[in-house]
């Protein structure tokens, strides 16, 4: 009976993982941002006050950028959605990676862990992990706990203990990395897709411009021609601008994640070296 009662408690370790992966699904966020972008395009940028004679079909008031962007056509809200998605997920990544670093300086934390293990002060290292928290602290905590367990385990030889310690660090790291890299794929995808969407808007605008030029016969319809060219250029600018933001954001977050993984690898190596030095 005691064995059967212990089994229901087994799923408990999975609870933190479910908590970390919670939140609003990315698909829902994208739909919400599309609705926001469409509303901004239609009701803010398309407000008659931004156009001559209060007519959205006419020319925008000189210097009124809302009216100018509105003339980019239906592709504009799609590009605005791409920009809002990149901005939203960038803010989310900044907050997540900031939490992953923990409460203190990572380099100082690494040195404290190394100093504690050099003195074989496992309890001191555990206290530092509890203070640090974050992904780096979580991985280090798992490694130090395994360190403590293996130090009193007489059933394994030294090589087996070192292998078990390395495996513990790898498993703990593999649980934290998906949290750090979440939504980066979306940002990377938008870096290329937004340029293509902008190019599509450019082509549509040029088609309208040349269609207006061809249908005008002997006289040139300057209004239709200007609207078509404006649509093309606005979409080009929005597409390139959004792509640039996504590329910069993706590279920035990747470099920050690389710094964290380097710190984790450094701690894992230190734990292994200290265990090899102090235990047989």
C-alpha cells in the first residue's frame, strides 16, 4: 500500500515546467495584434482629418504621416502586425532573459560557486544558488545537489560519478534552454517574411500606378498615379524597417542566450573538476 500511495506524488516535479510554459499562446497574441493593427489602420490612420477635404480617397495633408502610411493600402496593417509582433515578443524576451540571469551578477555568481566548491563547501554553494535563482541558478542548483548526492554514494566508481554529474548538468540545461529560446523562431521568421510582404505591397502599388497610367489615355491621372507610387514606397519602407528590427532583436537575444549557456557550461565544468579533485 505504501508503494501505491507514493506513486501519485511522482508527477509533482512536472509542475514547475508547466508553470513556466504557461501564458497566452503565441497564436492568440498574433490574432490580437492583427486586430489592433487593423483598428489603428482603419480608425486612426484612415481618419478623414488626415486628408485634404476630409476625403480619405484624396491626397494626405502634406507632412501628415498617418495619412501617408494609410495610402500604403491593405498590406499596411499586415506589416504593422509584423512590427507589433516583433516588438511584443522582443519585450517578452527581454523580461524572460532578465529573469533567467537571476538576482545577481552572473560572473560574480560563477566565482562564488567555484570558490565554495574549491573549499568543498557544498552547503555554501547551495545557498548561493538559492539566492541567485533564474535559469543559471536552477542548473547550478541541480548540479550541486547531484554533487552532494554522489559524494556520499559508494555504489559507483569515480568515472561513473563524473558521468552522472555531467548528465545531470546536461539534463538541467536542456530543460532551461527551451524557455530562453521560446518565440525566437517567430522573430527570425518575421525578419525574412516582413521583407517579402513589403515587396508584395510594392508590386501591388506599382501595378496600380501603371494601371492608372495606362487607363488615363492621353491625359495622366496624377492622383491615381501618385497613390500607386505612394503605396509602393510605403510598403517598401515598412517591410525593410520591420525586417531590420527583427534581425537586430534576434541577434541580440541570441548573443544573450549564448552568454548564459557559456556561464552554465563554465559552472558545469567547475563542478566536474572540483568533484574529481575532492572525491574518489
